[in-house]
């Protein structure tokens, strides 16, 4: 079995910035689509041979959000039952069975919860495979079952390119599974064309976001409490957006389904709140606009993604709503970068460092490996 070794970092030059990785993502999307067989054929073959009818992705943090971003697309592409759970749920509640193939995902390969889940999956003797951006990490202990999703390098902890490419890998995997099972809702070539368009739209979204940031710079530099709303594929986008803004700006961020927002969370909003609404499917745009206009009765800090007229100018060719996170993620990634750089907000509170005495999210090898 081939183990991809794109994660090796020996002799690297000075670390790049978060923004530089954001800018690398479009070309990486194009490259990974071109070498899709190299990246996913081995894993798709193993899953097909297993006879499993369901895929359950196990992940946390940005890896979980990347899986959320890919969920709706994977369902449409593969024709299989797809679900996502956290490592905690897997370890404490999941009743494994022979019909399910588990994909245990850690971008870094050093996540302590996934490493524990790997050991547990092996003990249970269930069908499982690992996905990481760094096969030379601690996950490499199970080398024959570990697959590299084609990240290359990303040394900034606030992952951006990695999230996008992980979602892309899952899309490409699902397309191959759909081809094998003849379950594709579109032809494979149609899906690849739509995915390629996301690379172009990602570049356009990057420029659009920088311009919007300059126009609303004071607002973005004054965010105190943020609520993000979205559904469908956009649910993954708002979850990752909330994570990026909260971890870089150190502010509370809540993500809600649009209708759930109206059934409780909206009661708390004041003129100091910032609201983001993300749409991906045209049928829901009217409702999203109504919610946005309602929020503007309370706060001026309301921003929409996916149904702005200016945004529509560069998204002239319609693409499948299930894959829009590939370029909509850029909006939150770039705002998080620009605002946190200006505010110099990424330092951890001194008291929060005491958390590490009790729990570790990454293994002891993490810093050495990176």
C-alpha cells in the first residue's frame, strides 16, 4: 500500500502566514482534482471491498467542521449513508457494527482523542481507516490504514487550507465511491467541473472579502459577540467560521440553524452583536434575507454570505449548493486573519494555560513533528 509523504517538513523555510495558506488553497484544489486517483483510489477501493453500506466520520475541531462541509455533497455523490460523530461519542456511546466503515480524521495526526479512537477501533476489530495531512505523525503507527488527504504543508495552527483540502478529499472520495456503486446524482465529470469552479470562486471571494473588510474595518475590529447562521452545507461553513473567529479573536461565537436562531438566540442580540448569515441554496435565500433584515432592526453589524448581489457577480456560473463551502469558507478565514493580525489577539490568557495540566488536545510529539 502506498503511503503519501507530503507532510514532511525537513529543512523548511520561514513559516508562512495564515493568509498565505488561504491564498494557496485555490491552486491546491486544482492540483488535487488533477491527481484525484492518486489521492483517493486506494481508500475508495478498500471501502468498496469492505461491503459496508455506511460511512461514519469521526473527527473534532476543524476536521469535524471540514467533514460537516462535505457531508451533504458526500451524500449526493456516493449514494451511501454518511454521518459524523465526535471522538468522545465514538468512545463512549457508539455501538459499532459490520455495516459501517469508520473514517477517523485528524489533520495534524497528533490529536489525542483520535489516537485513542484509533486504538479503540483496532481493539473492536471493526472496519476503519485514518485520514491525516501528515502520515509521519503519531497516526503513522497504523501505517497500513492511514491515508494522506493531500495537504502538503500548513504550519499555522489556525488551519485554513487544510480545512478546504480535507473537504475536497472527502468529495473526491465520495465521487469515486459513487462511480463504483453507480449512485452518482451527477456524472463524475460534472462534479469535477463544479469542484474546479470552486477554486476560481475562492480567489474571487478572497478579493471580495478584503474589500469588504476595508469598508467595514471598524466593525470587524470591534466585534464582541458573534452569531453565525446557516443550514445544509452552510452549516459546516458557519461552524468553522465560528471556530476561526473565536480562536483567533478570543470572542464568543455562536452558530445556529436559521430557524433555531429565531427560537431563542435572537432574544439576546443587542446593537453590539455581529450577525453573519450564510446561504447556499437559492430556495432558502428569501427566508435568509428576511432574517437579515429583521436583525438590522437591532444591530447594524449584519453581514450575509452567499446571496449578496456583489458576490453573485463573480459566481456567474451556478454550482451545486452542496460544495459551496469550498469557497465560502474563505470569507471567515480571511476576516479572522485580518482582524486578529491588527488586534494582535491570538495570545492565550495566562490563566487558560493551566488547562494543559488537566487535558491535552495534542500528543507530546506534536511540536517536534510540526
